[in-house]
């Protein structure tokens, strides 16, 4: 085994203890000391194992202990294996003088340079590889139920854990009234009857007395009266049927009595007091508006309370909140003369929340079962769009559309192992041969000459990033 191979074994060892078997040929005291120094730099402990007399001699020289005759007439080192820690390099000057100071120094420089170059080429580099994979889009729709009765995600039963929430909110609000109505006073006066019948005519209170000039102007008798036959002596007070100044008739107007023939009436004096004007009143539309506005405000407050009760990381579906009116009281009725309409309202809101992570876990597992053999879900490409939600029987029913990318399965550990130690051109040929890889990019650091560019032997210094054509 050469010195380079021994150096490679020390550098590539994962633990802190390295066992080295010293060969009988192509090994010297200086070479052993170089191995010790490389191990000391890395904080490692060497275990030298002598394969023969020469190896035992070298170990003895390092240890400074005496040699004993071994079996077969050879030299043996007690224990054969010796653990040695050297923080610094200690040279045996006697041995150096025996072998020749200049020759050994030149040899040491050569070996150090060669070992450093070997380490620089094989272990210092860092490789970054980007593989662009062919992807298959996958779009599916799922139905899932969030229930407070379950504690874990169950794809087979289509459920995820949920939490029942309740919030009570209330308040009062007023808005301007927009309804209008006509109000005013009715005209009043008296009429005198002229009975042309040969018999007495009875006039009852409330009988209609109609103006012959404008039959839409009707007056009502205030009280009952009996008008004698062929007489004009009876009079009675009248009141206009409706409000308004149109009923303020001038004197000497002629009237008929509804349902009475042969009898008429006139007013000796003008009718007075009739007038009308517009006022603001509460309409049904006003009540509906204030109810809608106040309910929207209370629902907003309730959603915030529900979200606060649910906590971070949980989702509340805005359209899946049940509301129940605990109290509704309008301060003005429809038709009341008022400038505003007020409302007192109290609501109870209930819903079921769920964890976003639970929904993602459900969808990921469900999709994984649908992935074709030889493929896998591309991480980070999962898009969940909740299409609808409905609260029923204290459980939340969700429908979701899921979009994902499926990529070919690739054993990155195997790829790193196959790349380790390859020269750049061989590494590129290997990457180009990978199935379902549409493109690749290989970056090596440091940027050495082409002949020295090599993927590190340590797979821990190889980083692989996966992409799809859409990245």
C-alpha cells in the first residue's frame, strides 16, 4: 500500500480512530511521521499495526522503546499494536542523519506536496448539482369532513380533526328613516237639508254627503238627524272624508246624500280647516336595511372572536358559520313618524375550525395513493383550493381542488455515490444518462483547471437540488 493510499484512508475515515497496517516495502520513518502529522491535524488517533520486522522497527523508533527478539529470530514489539497521539511532528535526528538529511527533506517535501495535491483534488471541492425533472401535472378533487369527534387524520374515512367554536355578539344601530306619508287636518262645516219627499227622511251619522260639482269630495254626517217631509229646516255638521285643502269648499255648494232620493243639502257657509303636508316615517325597507347593516357588523365581530378562540394555524370557513338570533327589537314600527329607525340585535355564532396542516396531510396522503409506480409527489408544489364548505350537524363538510406535480423517483444517495470521485467530464456523462432528467447543471468549487476538476469523494460535500420544467 503506497503512502498516498494511506493518506487517503486517514483523510476519508469517519471516526477519530484509524488503524494503519505498515507495509514491509515502500515505507520509511519519515513516511510514518507524515502520516502522524496528517492525523494530528485532524484530531485523529492512529493505531499502527506492524506486518513484519521493518514495521515493528519503525514503531519502536517512534515510541522510543527497546526491541526484543521475537519468535523466529526476528524483532518483535511488545503488544504489536500501539495507539499514539502526536499533536506535533517529532523527527528522529539520528535516523535522519543515517538516511541523509537532504534526501529525506526533499522526499518529505515531495510527499507533502503530493499528499496536499491529492487532498486538494479529491476532498476539498464542493459540488452543486441541479437536476431538472420531467413532471406530470395531477389535479384531483376531494371531499373531507372536519369533526370534533376525531383526533387524527383518517384518509380511509375521509375525516380530519375539528374543533367546535361558539361566539355571542350583540349591539344597537340606527339609520335614517326614508319613508314618507301625507298627514294633515280634515275640513269641517254644516249643511242644511231640503226634503222633497212627502215623508220624513232619516240621516244617520256617517252617511256620505257628496258634492255634486266634484263627486270625489265626500263629507260624512257627524250626527243623526230626521228631516221632516217637504221641509228645509234640518241641519247637521259634516267632516271631510280625507285631509287636504281641496275640501275647503266655498258656501252655497249643492250636495246629494248617498242612498237617499228626493233629498239634497247645501252649505250656508264655507268649509274650513282642511290642510295636508309630507312627513318622514319608518318604512319596511328602512327596517330591513338597519337589520342587514347591524347583522353584517356583528358577523364581522363574531368571526374575529371565533378566530381568536381557534388560535393560529387553524382555519375558519367564512361561509360555514351558523347564526341564530337571540334578540331582535326595532325601536320604531313601520309607519311611525320618525327621522331614524333603531334596532337592538343579539346573535349566537357557531362553526367548526380545522388545522391547515391536517388538510395538507390528508391531501398529500390521498394523492400519494394515486401516484403511478416509479413516481412521487414533487415537494413544495401542492396547491389546495377550497371550493366550498357547509356546516351541518356540528361537522364541517369541505370540498377541495388539489393541484400537484408528479416527478420520477430518483435515489439521490445512489446518485451521489455514483458521482463521488469522478472527473468533471465523466460526471456530466453520468448526469446526462439519468432517465427522466431533461436538463442538468454541474457546478464545482474551486474552479480548478479542467484536468484537475473532480467531484469530491465525500458525498457529504455533494448537494443535489431537484427542479421541474416550470421552476
